[in-house]
């Protein structure tokens, strides 16, 4: 518990200091990361804690965004609220629409619930371009951040701090929610809604409540996005945004409270940093998601938890070689994978095909990648990623062997004391 | 009978053309332990589902404590003071034992939609949860994940959850299924103890338990109650012997 408080404190301090350390472009990226983190946390209340997998959460993000943009433009452009309080409009919008949509969606559970949320989001997405008054048609609605409380909100830094305060307060509220009776009931809803009914709880009312609260905080995230962009467009309702929040949440890990925030921040940052370097960012995102789901379904945050469990069980010294080996394996595999993807992407690009067919004498001209010219027809070119992948695979195999050896040593050595397991599962919950 | 807390009047349930419950009549006294026995497929669990709101009766009345509860929602029926357990263990498998029971304890305290207080700070709820855990001998298991416990421990947890709302009527659906002899004996004592001052309706296949804890027994065969009476009356009832008990009891 104490280490957790220290970690959170350090994280907040780092976030507060960030604009002093980062360039203008990175501050803008940080704003996006914060917004995505809040959206993922709000989504995880529904998905991870209540066990309701929504495929249309962009709807509530978008509603929050449009509620905020209209609040900014209200009263002849002076704004319904002073700028720092504008996300409240997003919260109200998200809560209202979330309560209505939730009333319908939570009539069913599981796949049917997911389909209803998808349908509601698609409905809004299809309707938005036609309702010009409300959503501004293709062009969208734009607005201006008005000065308030002696601040102009003209610079990215000021917007960053405004976003940071809202995100920290919202995430803190979402955390406190988990400690309340209704927060505990939310977990019961995920585990066994049927049993809750026979304990006297109105499960539908409870589900609508959870849905609406999740939508409310999604609306705050949408509102922050609009304050940052000073514009909202019907593209906010795009299914890709609904998909992104699902991917981010699962990559981060649904079982740990801050997992989704971590996943969303990381993925947003990668999107920002890598999308300039490669055209295959979406492919990498997809590969990463598949790998996480296959090999660590508890997500990145779950992996942190697992490694600390292992450290407690075997000690840091015994675990260090396996850890280094795993790191090297990951490095080799990602380098090899990236090489193959980038090479193939260039080989099959239209430019390259045109170049290759133009020059009959040289059907496969060399490709420049990582500062070196590689010939696609040469065996050596493909030996590089193949050997990287092979070495990485072998190291992954040895890591596994090493962990299994530790496990069997531990099983024979300390069969008597198997209690730490209980303690760790509790702290994870 | 003035002391009746739950009565079933010509209760019927059909699934399509299949008549499963074919006119059940039953009166449960406010302070009796009443067992419901019958061969497999007689409809014992279906009657429980009808009483507890899991299924809606096709026709007939269920009157509980002056309320007609046939077809009402499970949560309404529970709040009136009728609580049940399930034949197939029905708990919150990935939560701790403490958390499982706390969810059950919270409801009667009116904490259903409360998000302005912290649950860990509520001493009354914690004490009551701990008392329930002691009652079913799970006090050492507070932080264990419920789904990782042995089957019989999960059954004990289920009984404790059923008791949490301090109900007037308890329905237990095969609480001893899968228990060892020692566990069965303990659970029988436990059921005797915790049903003091309330009504119990129990479905159980262990005849020794049924005859030792029940004040009265009803025999259900093919969706009809063919006999109701004290254990002695049931033991000596010719119709019951023929339909169900056979040599099991006479031997």
C-alpha cells in the first residue's frame, strides 16, 4: 500500500513537471495521452469492473465532446461556463445519453449487450452528419477557448494543466468509486448478476447506473478533447475510436485499476511517435494486441503484477537472468518482426512496384531501410530478420525453461509455505 | 392455519406442452422446518424457482406473508423476507469469501446505490459479515477467493449468503449435496441452529438428514404433492412407500 502511494505520488509529480521538460509537440501528445487514459479508465469501469463489454463507447465520448463545444459557443460565444469548468457540460451530456442508452443496452447481457451498444453507436455515427444544427454536418462545429480566471488558455501548457487537473480528479473519483458499496456491487455484477437478484438487488437499475457513470466520465474525456482541439466533428463517433478504447484497455490490463490508463497512454504515445516513421502503425497495433491477448491476457499491468509475485516467490537474484533473457528475446523478436513488416511494406508499395517494372534489367532494386540498402532478391537480406527471430525465439524458449526450473525448485524446496499466493491475489483484486 | 407464512394454492407450471408442476398445494408454518422430497425430475427445484421468482407460474397463487408473490421479480421477493440457496453453487467465484458475504449483508442496510460512503469504514457491516463467517466456520477463509475453496466450503458460503438478509423464510436447495458425512452432520446442526425462529423449506436427498431435521415433510411426485405429514406419518404412508421411498426407509 505504501509503495503504491509513493508510486502514484511520483507519477503525479512527473505529470506536473512534464511541460517544463517537454517540447511543445510532446506537450500536445501528452494532452492526448491524458485524455485517452481517462477515456480508458471510464471504459474499464464498465468493461473490467462490471463485466459489460461495450463496443460503442465512442458514442459517449462524442456526445461529451459536442455538449462541450455547444457550451463553449453558448451565449454568443462567451460560453455557458468559464473555460476550466466546461468539461462539466461533457459530463452532463455523457451522463444523460449514457443513462438512456444504458437503459436499453443493459436489458441484455454478454454478446447481446455488446451488439446493442454497437448499434447505438452506429446510429449516432450515421445520424450525426445529417443533423447539421447539432453536429455541424461534414465540417463540424468549432469554438474558441475564452480567457477565464486570469488565464488565457492560449498555450498548450495551460491546456495541459487544465486537462491534467480534470483527468487526475476524474481518475481519483473513479478509484474512490471502487471503495463504495455500489463500487463493490459492480464487481458482483461482473461475477454473478443472477445471484445479486436473489440477494435483493435490482440488477437492471444497478447496470444502468454503472453504464451512466462510465458514460459520464467518457463525456468528460470528450469535453477535454474539444477544449484542446477547439472543434468537434462527427468523426468523433467513428467506430475506430470505440475499437481503440477496447484495445487500449485490454493491452493495459482490465484487472488492475490503472492498467487501462497505462495502456491508453502508451498506445497513444506510440501512435504519435511511430506513425511518422512507418505507414504500418495500425498493423503493429494489431499485432501487439494479438500478442498481449495470447501471451499475457492480464495485460501490461498484469505482467507487472505477475513479475512482482515471481520476485516475492523466488527472490530478485534468482529471477534476474530470466528477466534479462526475456528482455533480449522481446528486443530480438520486435526488431526481426519490424524488419519483415517494413521490408514487405516497401516491397509491395506502389512506388516500388513502378520502379521495379520500369527497369527490366534490375527487377528488384535495393530498398533503403535503417540506413542500409538491402536487395530483396538476396538471401542475406532475409537472413537478418530470420536470425533475429530465431535468436529471439530461442531466448524466449530458454526464459520459459528457466522459469519452469525455478518453479520446480520452489515446489520441492518450499512445499510447506504456500501462503504468499493468497496475499498476492487479494492485492491484485 | 393462522400461523402460515407461505402458502401455495393450486400452483401450476408448464413449459410448452409439458406440465411440470400440476397443482401443488402447500402450507409452510412460520416456525417449522419443512422438507420437500421426491424422485429426480419430480419438480422440486421448479417449485423453488417459482417461489423465489426465477420462474413465473402458469397459474395458481403463491402467498407469502400476506403478499401474492407469484411472478414477481426475485429482488422484490427477497426484500419481503424470502431468501434461497441454489442446487448448483451460485456465488461470486472470483471475489473473496469476505466480499461475497459483504455483498449479501449490505442490501438490508440499504446500501444499494450508495456511492457517498466507503464500505471499509462501515463497522456494522464488517462485524455482521465476520459473524456470519464464524457461523459457517469460514472465519479463516476471509481472504480466500471463493471459487478456489473446496466444494463443501462453497456450499457453506452459499448458506451464509442466504442467511445474510435475516429472512423469514429460507429455501435451501440440496445444501448437503457433495458433502462428506462429517460435513453433512455439521451442516445439519448448522441448519437447525440458524433456522430458529424462521421457516425453512429444504430439498434434500439425504434421507437421514431429512427425517432428523424436519418437523414436516411433503412428497412431490410428477408435479403433485402426494402426501404431507410428520416424519413418522410419511414413513408409514403406503402411497409414499410405493412411489418413492421404497426399501430405503423401511430397511
